[in-house]
């Protein structure tokens, strides 16, 4: 048995299912998801260690923000930089696209692909195709666009095709010892994950009312036995947004906080006491100092 370990960047347009794919591969929610664009703002690593094809493999997946072409502020410049840095540092690239969709946005990403690294094209959401007979002609079409090392159709949401994807990736993993422990699923701290789980509830529950300039800051994180006491601030850009987040009588914020707390308890394996409030920090998304204090590098 050979030990193989490598990093794999998961890239693609916003909302193609990058975070869902990584969570499905890892088997836990380590990267948040929603139908809103720009849900993923940070590089998040998910870790999977398992035997594949007779080799002991450790896959370190790097979930990246969707490459941004709108909202050209400091936050989006940092997110785009995160994508290009991930591509420079990894062993394998998963380029994720939607089944049946190939256009200018996908070609823009092709131009970013690093030379000399295997790129696996992952065609996601094949379960949503009304005519499954279109898959093979679509594969033939996209294979002419770039010299992909492999092309694998999957459904990240339905866990379809993931074993085939891991087999394809394992064949390109470099030989080497594991970096992380067998049971590790992410390199991110619980403090970071708590902020992300709360931000997910904001993105999922506010819908079209969601202010673009919204973030979460964990001001205090304390652990007593299996109890975690977490104080979280929801950061909004403008004063009117505060009322949107809080909702009538505070019910909206209370509901989102309760949902986030339940997710935290499942992920952390212990009780969570969560206190949440809303703060106004005007212009934070275009202020590099404010971004750094919120964990954006």
C-alpha cells in the first residue's frame, strides 16, 4: 500500500456547488452553503483520509470563493486573490461546472488554470438534467475546450459519482505521508466555523432582503467542559439593514441564531450557548483594515 497525500482546489463560478461537493466528500458541513452568490468568502479546507484503489490517500480539499466579476470592492479583490493563490499552491484542480452549461464565464476560469497541474473537470448537477442522454455529447463538447486530465459527472447533492471522482483524483495524488490526523475533517478552528454557520443562516433566511455588506464576527468563544459559550456580532453596512436582520420583535434574528446553534452542536459534538446581536460598520467591505479584523486575508 502506498501513502498518497495532496491538496485539491475546488474552483468554479458562484453557485455551481463547490461547497456542497466538498461537504459531501468529507462527510460533514465544513463549508457553508446557500443559493445566494458569494456565500463562500474564505478558503476552507476539508480533509478526507481513506483507502482508494489499494493506496492510503489523504485528500485536502480547498473550497474557494466563486470567481467574482461584479462588486469590485476590497472584499471581492481579496476573494479573487484567494482563488488565484489556491491555484498556485495545489497539486490537483477540481474545476466544477453545471451540467449543460459552458460559456464565457467558464472560459474566463480556463484562462486561470495553472500549467503543469492535472485539472479534473467535475460536471455537477447531472441529476437535474431532464434528458440524461445529453451528458455524453456535453462531455465531448467541453473536452475540446481544454486538456482536462479527467472528466467526471456527479451530483454533489445526491452523492452520485463521488467514488469515481475520488478514484480519478487518487491516480494524480503525489506519494507522501499524511499531513493531518486520520480523523481530522478541517484545519479551521471552531471559532471560525461558528461564524460561518451563523452567516449561512443569514444568507439562507434573508433571501432577497439580504444586504450585500453583511458579515459575522465572533467576539468571544469560551469552552467549559462540553459547553461552548459564543458571543457573535452580525455586521451590517448601513443602519436600515439592522432592522432587516433583527426582524419584528427580534424574531428573525432569534430564529436564525437558534438554527445556527443547532448546527454548531451537531458539528462540535457538545452544547452551545449562543448570544447574537447586530452592529453597524459602514463601508467595512471596502476597508482592508476592517476586513483583516473579520478574518479576511
